[in-house]
């Protein structure tokens, strides 16, 4: 159990995610929880506004888990990387990863996450968290070597800040763990509100 929240608010937690990073973050925080990968096709949801898109996907994932675990507290999230007005998801090929990393090179981008907590009987709290990330200038050879590691391929924005791409990042503005995969500050704020009510 996490020492900073009551037992009541931590009981019967479900993480509606297939992300190993979100699972690892919650484990490191001391939470005990069940993992249910959502049956939601992320490619079917598109919105011109990244905040709206991640909010919709987080809510769909949470509701999907709630259908099978209606008496549990569901945590669900979705994340996009946005640079120069372009939404960057998980790269589908080495060339797409190279193009994405070239776009991020020498620029500031935003990691935008939608986070929802659904608690019985039907309480829903949805938040959007944005974190600014500054990437140093990257050489083509560095990009190529990074792609060869295989690390970019299941990551929004084609990089893992907690992995080998840590050496690419000059500065982070906001919640670091949001960039890893789960906006922990926002999650604690929601759970604290639920604890107080």
C-alpha cells in the first residue's frame, strides 16, 4: 500500500492499460492493483485537439474496464506527443521513428495525457496533464543507433525518457512521470479528492 493515501481509497484498484510502464509506475508507488488491458482500438479515435483525443481514449479505456469490474476503482490513461502542431504516436516503421526523432531534435514538444479515475457507484474524474520536454540537437548517426536498439517502437514520440533516450533530453517542464507514461501528480490529486469526499 502507498503510505500517503488511506486504505479505503486504495482498495480494489484496477489499471486499465496494457502499458508495462504504467504498471511499473503504480508498483513503485506501492499500489496493489489488477491489470486489465482495455479492448479499445486507439486508431479508431481521432480528434483535431490532442487534449480532447487523449481524454476520449482514457475515458473509453476506463469504461471498458468498468464493464467487467463495476465495483472497483479504475485508473486509465492515454498519451500523445505533440510537436510543432503535429501529433506523434507510436512509430510503425524505422523510417517513421527516424522522421519523428528528427522532428523532435532541437525542439520543445509536449507530452499530453488524459487520465481518468472511475469509482463506484459511478464517479468519474478526468484530467489532462501536459509536460514540456526539450530535446537537444540529434545527429543522424545517433538517431540511427537509437532506432537499432528497438526502444522507440512501442513509445509515443518514438523515445523512452526513462531508457537510453534520457541522454537526448535537456530539460523537462512539469511531471516527469507523465513523460514515462502516467501523470502521477494528477493521479494523487484525484485520489486525495476522493479520499476527502
